[in-house]
C-alpha cells in the first residue's frame, strides 16, 4: 500500500475573526463535532434501536492573551455575547481547505501567573454548522 497523500502538519494556518487575521496570536484552532447517538438493546438477539441526533459544533481556540489594541483577547472581550464570523484555513495559500462559521463570542481570561506569558484557552459554541470549502 502506498503512503497517504494530503496529510497536513498544522502550521502556517489562517484564523480570522470578523475579517481580522489573528493567526500570529493563536496556538490551537479546531472545530469539534458532537453527534449524540442513542442506542437501546432489547431482549431479542437482533433487537437494537438507534437514533442519531443532529451534530452540534464547538470551536476550540488557545493562544496568547493580548489585551491591547489589535489583540484577540480584547476583540473577544469587546464582542462578548454577540455573534462573530470566523474563518479557519488549514494552510495559507489557494486551494486549501477552509471552514467558515459563526460563534458566540465569550469573554476570555484576564491575567495569569507571575513570570509567564499570558495565555487563553476557550471553547465557543458554533451557531448552526460550519461551511466547508476551499480557499480562493
């Protein structure tokens, strides 16, 4: 069997929030689907009943906590509670996989431990489902 092609090392990605590029502040960006499956097994040998529910998405993002002008933490704090548009592109350039979606902005952490970089880790609810495509 030949080696797989098309595998990505996640670097040189693009993350935009409200059309502003923040990849230089982000260390992790991923969409996570949650599809609940309900299974009931009855007393007969082939008695399995299943229901697959609708997928709900979340967006996980980590990175530097930059609270000043141009900082993602400041932008999220200013937009907390509102819907913001996000684009995640796995690699810079044309013809690359993209996901465009809307999240509910949440206020990020503020502060940290003495002597260390201020960071933030957040999980945002996605409104509806992402739209997957290819960069132009």
